C-alpha cells in the first residue's frame, strides 16, 4: 500500500511538543509545535489533538513518539521520567490510548535514540552500519547504532553514554545523582561550571580580560565564546579544557564500539574543532578509521527518527 511508509512523528520535550507527518524521512506536512503542558493529562490531550489535526489529510498508518526519559524494551511505554516533565508522565499510556482511540499503531522511543536513528538513516551516518550520535546540549544525549540497529540494552534503557564515569575522586554530581558523569563536565552546563571553577582559582588581582569586571560565578558560555574571538587567554583555556573533556569520552566510545563514525549534534557541537579532534581520535584510539562529523538532521531529528522506527516495526 502506498501510505505504508507514512507516519506521524512526535517529539515530546520539556519545553515543547512537535508533531509532523513523515514519509521516507521527509517531513511532508507542516510541523505543529505546542508548549509542553505542565500536567501529564494535558500532554496526552495535546498529542491526541496534534494527531487528529494531521491524520485526515495525510492518512498516516503509524505514530512514532520520541520522548525524554527511558522507554521499555518493547517500545510501548515510558518507564522513567526526567525532571523536566510533570509528575505522572511515566504513567501515561500513549500507545494504548492512541491505538484504541485513533486506530494508529504506535511506537515509543527515547528521544536521543530516535534522533540518532534519523542521523543514521538520512544524516551524516547514512551508510554507516555502526555509528554513535552524541548530542551536546544542556546535558549529553547519545544513541548508538550497532550493525544497523539501535543498541538498547536488556531493558531499553541502554546507550546512556552521558553517564560514563570519568573521574575517581568525587568532583561533581551529575543530574542523575551519581558522581563524575561525562555530561556533568562535557555538556553545555558542564562547560560553564568548569569555567567558573577555573576562574575562582585565579586570585582577584590576577584576573584579566573577560574575568576583569566579572564575578566568576556569573561567567556564561556566551562570555567565553566571545572571549575566544578576542583571543582572551582565559576563554581559550576554558574552551580547550572543555573540548578535551569531550574528546576523552569520544576516545572511550570509539574504543568500545569501533564505529564507522561519531556524529556530534546539539547546541554545543558547533563549537567543536572537528579537524583537531579527528586527529586526536586517530592518535589516541586503538581502533582505526573512526570519522567525526557534525550532524545534518538537527531540526526534527527526534520526530523523523521515531517515524522511521514506527514504519520499520509495523510495516514488516
Ligand atoms: Zn549521570
């Protein structure tokens, strides 16, 4: 049937919920975006509304939902919520309600996994059967493709590389509650924290450049990026320190998975010096030919990937 590859993709995040109709990786409808409601019931109603308003015109067969938090091994429900979604979110029966009310088979996947799958199908990872997609944002999200399939672990909660532990001393707590996770240091939030700590260690009378008129605790990522443009020594040092923290995670992942490529996406990825890190990867890993790329599918990657996964699961 002609519409066998047409699905509605939905991406549920802490600030907004986006939905669109996707066919073979292409968004073919307008993208509907709503602010994420602050109670769980309204989230479900928002999604039902979005599907209703898209389904008559485009006749999709399936629904793919990308969500923050963990998802069970059958891609049927959210099992663990994240702090930025309201209480009771992980009790919502998206699949059951959508299938019963609207008659559309529904798949649920973690948002980082879904975005990685889109990158593998139509982005920088196209043609790479083994690839790792790392989203450097306020946290670090990751999705891993092994032999053309998403790696999900025994319960669906795997591939959380942001929580690789990178230090033995108790230096910094992660949002997950554990100590010294990679994302606590190498995410955008980590970037700003590193810089504040470094600045606080410099005696007041030795603070120059971007540190001169600023309390170290008020330093932002923006200040550092602006400082780099002016060759500010502190900004350059803070930036290089952060980039090396990103690099050590990439080296570990490359050594474990021996992938064709590692792809970086998210707001912080644009600050990466790809050429430099590519050389470091070649030097520091025991595996070879791991190519580092920026992502191509930034916008709507989550909903596109979820739609792809729904079509592949249900169209057989
Ligand atoms: Zn953690």
